[in-house]
C-alpha cells in the first residue's frame, strides 16, 4: 500500500443487518408473550436474563482471566473485559461494590472475579455482574510490556534528546489506518487550523499481528517526502488492540526517523512503548493534530491583523506629528511680516557677532597670559640669564665645553663667552 496524498473526505459506514428471524416460544409462560407464537425483544431478553439468574450454577461463579479495556466512569461504576487466550466476557462492577475493592485494576492485570452471570436487557448483552475482584498477578501482556519498557529504557532509547516540533509545518505526515475515525478527526482539525499545510497519509493497519511490520514500512515511506513532522497512532482500544505500538521494531523505527515524531495512540489513560520513544506524546490522535499545528491559521490572521493595526497607528501618529509641526511653523510665519523677520534676523546676527567677539577676545587674553608665563619660565632656565649674573662659558678652540680645570693644559688656546660677547685666552698655568 503506497502513500496517499489526497485527504479522506468521507467514510462510508456499512451497517450489518441480519436476516429476519422469528423466534418461537418453547415454554408456555403467558406473561412473556405478546402472542402465543411471537416474542417481543423486551420479553425475550427479560426471559433470558431471568433464566440465567435462576441457574444456581451461575450465581456465585469464580472466573480467572486478564483485565482489558478497563474504564472507571464518573458515576463510580467499573466496566472491563475479562479474557484468556480463547475467549472474553464483558464485566460490570457497580459503584457500591467498586468502592469496597482493595485495589483498582489496570489493563493486563490477572484477576479472579466472583459474581453472577446475567444479561443487560436494553442491549441484549451477556455480561458478568462482578461482586469482588482478587489480584492474581500481572497478565502476560502487561508483563511483556513492562519487560520491554525496562530493557529499552536501560538501553537509553527513551533518553534521546527530544526534538522540538516545528511552529509552522509545511508538510505533515500521518501514519495510521485510512479507515479509522481517528484519521477523519485529525484531518478535520488540520484543515481547520492549518489549511496551508500539505498532509501526506502513509496508510497502515494499526491492529493485529501484521500491523508492526506495516507500520515500520509506512514510516520509512514517509522519509522521501521529508515532512516537517510525523504523527503515528490510532484511536482507543484494549491493550490487545494497541499492542502493535508496543513492538520493539516499531519503537526503533520511530527512534530512527529523521524528523520529529508525535505518538497519538488510544486515549489519555493509554500508554505504549511508542509514547516513550517518540519526541512528543499526545493523549489522543486529535490532540496530536492540535499539537502539530501550534500556530493555526487563526493565529496567523490575528498576528497579521495586530501588526497591521500597529503599523497603521504608527503611521497615523507620524502623519499627525508632521501635521502639528507644519501647523505650528505656519502660525509662527503668519504672525511675522518680512520687515519684522528681517529685523529679528539682523538682531540675531548682531548678537551672534557680539558673543563671538567677546569669546574671541577672552580666548586671546588667556593665550597671551599663557605665553608670558612660558616666556618667564624660559628666561629663568636660559643660559644667557646665567651669564648675565657674571658667569662665563669656556670652550676649546676645536669645540667642547670645559667643565674642570684638569681638562686643560698649559699653553692651550681657549674661548671664553660672557653675557655680551666672547674672547680668546691662553692657559699660562694649570
């Protein structure tokens, strides 16, 4: 079976109607018959219920089996199926009795139920009216589930870094049954929330022994289409119905997918191995469709509308501000004649020249004082100032200042510089 790209717009429900059958009376119990030969459905079901409840062998029956499809309703009543390898029986445990039970069973629990066999008249449904439940250990399926879960967890398959779902997926892949009501619900949600996205269905059975390899194939087929996110799952059911999602091969195929995977298997209370290995667990397939479209078309419209409103407001404020500025300038210009404007302009220029001249003179004065200070400092350390005080500088004829008497020799010609000139001398004694 290949990948379907066209959505399923309608699902045809086939109604099975058995051939008409006339049930004839066997026992002559006048109150149970509308005619001597024909029973009403109500009379028939009442008679069967009374017959079952009158059989002493069915009054205090102990039945051992495995819990499946357990549901505790808000009313307090418990409904479940008790099964073994060959058959199953529908069971009910009423609120008053359920409140006295020492434990609340789970799917997969092996129990011994005590009660009587009866018939639910309104539906013609054979059922076991349970009075008490005793725990008989975990059932085989549940034990197998726990063992696989523990082994894969120890391997680290559940601890892989979880990938975030894309905020606005363009392509969404679905791995589920094409005939299930869950698909129709998901498509309705996806069309409503994100009609721009392309939805690719990779169909597969989601129940039975042949389902695991088909689910693996369906996952692999989607890879070439490169969806942004993939949902794998189905609607609710018993532990046996959902068992294909507890398959080790399916778990490893989910872990190997190159894109984020959402597991949407069963109802909120149902957990499978696929839930633990997927990047995100959704309580139901419909919830998975919601999670995969975190940003809906309505959110996009709201965002565009909000941005448009903000842009309009900003432009309006800008235009209004410009309008007020122009109006203010126009009012100022309208109140001044050209002569008055020229006078004001001339006065502003005179004020500017005065302030500039005053600032320039002040700056020149500061620089003059600074120059005088530097001149005085230079005069203080100038060699000429030292010579003016009676000192002289003696140099050799060939150059070089004489600093010590030991540096000269008798008969050596020297030059002596004083404050107002220089002259030559000859050393006569050292």
